[in-house]
């Protein structure tokens, strides 16, 4: 009887851990995302955070910093994608971010996309200044989702951490 109980317990634990791993792969997780801007002069930056597929194409808009739609065309590459595959942005839109400021938001990422060749792209535009299609872009890996990633333009750095 004890052997039968042990076998049943081992099978149950194996099934539960397998189900947990499957749920982790198929579900999504939330991550806190802090964007720290450089001390540039001028208006607030409009920033789009996008999921980029392994081939380098836009797959999904994760967040938009800037809520006045008339400026979206200044985010040229993302705007092309958005007009071809319109997404409801109302739930993923916040304020633009000015020089020296920081913005903290939460991104929801599909677990299956992590360590699978995808990237996060932060595209930025400031009125009457240079547009940055890749102000920062980095692979969507476990390592990058718990660290600091340096920007190249208006964004000084981005920190991502589990929420």
C-alpha cells in the first residue's frame, strides 16, 4: 500500500510540475518597465514599446507614451504598422515623457515569446527634433527582463523587472 501511495504521489507531483511549466509557457506575465529619459531640451517624447518578431517585423504594440493621436504619424515605422493592423490603444496609452523625467508602466508579455528570438523596441519622436526608430531595442530574454538596457537617443536607459 505504501509503494502504491508513493507511486501515486510521484505521478501527481510530476503532472503538477508539468502543468505548471506548460502554464508558464502558454500564459503571460507582467513586468514593471521604467524608462529614464536623457536631459534633452524641448517637448515631451512620444515613445512606442513594440514586440518585434524574430524576422524583425512589428508583431504587437505593448504601450504608447503619448496620448494625442495627431502626433502618432511622427513615429513613422510604427505608424505604418499601426495603420495596417490597427489595435485598440486606449488601454495601453499614457502621457508623453519629457527630458530628464522617468515613466513607470507595466507591460504584459507572453511567456512563449521570451527567449524565442523576439525583441522589445522603444521608438521615440520629439516635436521638431530627430526621430529614433530604435532609440533602444534589445532581445526579449530572461536576462534582459531583469536588468538595465541603455538607450541611444532620448532614452537614457530602460529597466525591466518582474511585477
